[in-house]
C-alpha cells in the first residue's frame, strides 16, 4: 500500500513539473511550430520519466500511465507536439526490451490519436470543464484495447488487474494535468486578446499608432538602403463637413466604413 502512495505522490509531483514547464514554454516561445515541438518534448519526457516507476508488473509486463502524457500532448499542444511526445515515449518503450514493446507502441499511437480527436471535437469548440477532461481520460484509455493482442493468459491478467487502475489514473490525471494545461491556454489567450485590443483602434479596426511604431521598428528599420520602403498616406476629404452637417455619429460610421473600400487592395494586412 505504501508503495502505491509513494508512486501517487511522485506522479502528482511529475504532473506539477510538467505543468510548470508547459507554462514556461507557452509564455516564452512565440513561433507556433517551435512551441509545439518544445511542448511535445516536455510531455514526451514526462512519459519517459513516468516509466521509471511503473504502477505494477503483470506476468513480467510493465504497466505505467505514459499514455496519459502522449494523449495530453495531442489534446492540448497540437499534432506536432503529439507526434514528438509519441516518438519519445515509443523510443523509451522500445529500448526497454519488453517482449510486448510493439503492442505498447501501438497503444501509445492510439492514445495520441485519441488526444487529437478530442482536440478536434471538443477542445476547439468552447471552454473545457472537468466533465470533458474526464472524457479525454476515458478516450485515452480506449488505447488499451491493444491488450487483446497479448497472449491470452497475459491479456486476461492485465485487463482484470491493471486496466481498471490505469483508466482511473487517466481520468483523474486528465482532470489534474489537463486542468493545469487548459488554465495556461486560457491565460495565454487572454493576454493575446488584451494585446490585440491595445494595438487596434476600436472604431476602424485598424492598427493604432502604438502598433504602427512597433511594425515600423520591426519591419522598416532593419531594411537596407537598397531594399526600398513605401508609405501610403490616406486622407478623407471634407470629413469635417460631414461631422458638422450630419453629426459625429455619422462621422464615426464614415470612419468605420472607409477602410472597407481600400483594405482589399492591400497586399499586406494592416
């Protein structure tokens, strides 16, 4: 009993470390592709580390919850992260020399697919609550159907003693780990929305002076003398007359609608 308590404490600590690393990568890496690779690396290493303390051994077969990490990689970090974490977890499983390694690798692949399917069907369509996180854990647990590819004596023993425990671990683990990752995703989205609101004029929807200066410093100043830079200045003739004649509300409608006439002709979004 004490062994399982120690394993549970270590498992919880590992999930906390994974959540912290996930947050650091999400906040410090801007590029989507690079961020997905690093997040896949984080969750893949989590899958590798959890195998160092398996839940149990059944007829010589190692049982551990590494499917949880590869499933969460696909669910919360995307397909690239899911593939990276799967490759890391599959490599560690292969080099363990387990005779059932290929079956376990197939199970890891199915767990990654389950996470990606959950991402497409659930994650992208609204807020994620505990019920949907439990559903993710159960979907990841479907990957254990590969147990039936084991010899009959082995799969009966694994299915009766290990699979129920792993399914419960996945359900609880997705609520805990998935909750951390979802909270970090919401925080990043809030920051991006606030950043967008601070750089966009609410009336016209165009970038404001702060965003213009940032774009100038990033895009124009690094240009060489031979690159060539062009600016277009647009003025609305007789706009004061519109305000004076029809009121400021009408003037606001003119300002809001005028970009729609020339924005489609711009090659670069403004």
